[in-house]
C-alpha cells in the first residue's frame, strides 16, 4: 500500500515539470516546490567536496569532506549538527596533522557506518608524492560520542598503492561484514573489512578485489562505484564506472567476482564516473565527467537475460543545462537527486526511463565559471537524502552546506513504490 503523503507527492512530481532550459537567477534560484531550510558557509572557494548524512533521525549528523584546490582550503572533515535543519552548525573539524606539508587534494569522499553498536566515519584522502602520507588512503573516526567526542581509531595505508583513495563506498555484505570499496592506483577496486580494521586487526584488513575488465587496465581503473543487494538473484552486486565504461559484477563471493554486464564501446564514453542502479537493478544512471555530457540511462535487461553480454546504447538521457556538467546523484525511485555543479541541486523523475524530466531545482552557486582548465568544476558537488523524513542535503564547493525540503516528498521506502527497499543508504538496524 502506498503511503498517502508519498502518493500525493507522486502526483505532484508527474504534473510538475520544469522547462528543459529553465533559467535560475539570483532573484529566483529555485523552483517553487523546493524550500531552503538552512545554509552554512564552510570556508574558502572550491574547498568543499563530497558528503554523507546519517540516516537515523536520532543521530542528526552530516559529514563533509574538505579539500584544497589551488592554494586555498583545508584537508579533512567537517561534522555538522542538523538536529535543527534550518540552523546547521559545525560542531567538529578533523584535519590531517601538518596540513601544509601534505601535498595535493586532501579529503575527497566520506562515508559513515555502524559496527557492533558503534558509529564510525571513513574519510578518504589523497596526498601527493614529495610530502608525507602519500600512501594514506583513509582515516577512520569513532563518532559514537557525538556531539561531544570524536576519536581517530585507524588509518588505512597502502605502500604498494600510493596516491590515496579517490572514491569510497561502504556496504554491509550479505555475509554480515561491513566492507569498504575504494579506488586505488591499480586496475581494480580494493575491498577492506572495516570490522577488522576498527578492532585493530590490520593484518586482515583486505577482503578482496573487484577487477577491471581485462584489456582495460590503467593506473587507476575505477573512478566511482555503488554496491547493493539484488533481491531477485539474492546477489551482492557491484556497479563500477571506470576506464572503458561501466561494469556490473556479482560480488557475493568476494574471492571470485563474477562479471555480469559490461557497458563499453559507448559513443562519447571513454571512462565512466558515478554509476547507480534503480532498486530492482534493471536500469542504471551513468555519469561521464566531461562538459556537455548528460546523464545516460541504460536498460540492463538484455544483458541480464543473456541476450547480449555488452550494452552500448542508452535508452534515455537527462541534463540540467547542456552547456554544463552534472555530477553525483542519489536514486530514490522514481526520483534522482543530482548535485549538478554550476546547476546546483536538481531533481528529475525516471518513472518513464526513456523520457526523464526535471521536477525541481535550486541553484546553490550563482558565481562565475572557473578561469582555469576546469571551467565548470564549481558549485554543487555532493548530494544525499535522509530516507526517514526526506531531508535533502547538498555540499557546494564554494558556498558550503545546504538543507532542503521538496514539496510532497516526506521520506522514501521501497515498499511504497513496489520496489525493493534498496538505495545507497544502509539500514544498519536490519543487520543487528
């Protein structure tokens, strides 16, 4: 049975569609169905990266990665109290020691997890050669004691794979272990057992690798990925974007990852980026990190049915403004929440995957393009959705941290839509 509040929201989403070339201005930066609850500036221009929000309302915390772009910024994590979403407040800042000696970006991606009744945050890090910690991929913080205490409990070093972790994803595997999937300087995704790491068993930190398809090997094969449970097959599935395109693996047996689908030879795609399935695993939304590229939507059914092993053609595509570039996204079927760089927060519906349409937007950055070789690399970087109440959060590279409400969207659960209750948000209570 569909929840009435959700049902009303669906009607609103289907009836309301912003013009394809909607112009957001300083006088009207957003659509009428989006309400800004709160906003807090975090620091210098281009110093904010990805973010994650805890899903339990009783733990009202968001985590924002801090980086250096050019000569400004800092390297670490900001922890934000969102108990009052209208008044977000930074309550803790973790920074790498001797920041000035550490070269390159610093913090890029951040995820939280729960293990044996304690809460932790993994902050991915990237430091360049010539300074300290070039082999440091991530730091783990115990945040159980928030809002009062935060304690560093572990660091993940990989001397044989220097350069750090560009992206990470935390997933509770069907075997009960909490796993960290990370990009490294090799043609594979490295998998770590976070339970072992926080308990001090660093000798047994590795849990496997997900390879890049043979023939696509590069220094860093994967750029981004998603891992989720596929109910129909009872498989743990890995969706990775990287050199050559996109790849879907069955990782139920981590010692023997099984390649299920490739998406290669796609016109305009040399390397994949963010790659996220719908809850039933049939459709995927794929991002490619270059200007003018839309989000492409693919139907995996022909490959999963055995008709073909490779998918080359999308069935649909969406973009906020063809002149720009859309970045990360979160799927809460049938809605996709997008952090769209210069186009800010965007929401589109893929109820009809062949004809996705914009239903809401709010531009968090109204400044100019960059003047360097990355002109559209500014604005909304990360986005997350709290399923319990539908709170939307955005990290903007220059303007900081934002909280939003979308009219008619008061939360998400797959059962309300007749789809598996699967999203990037882990339901840690279901594993206790």
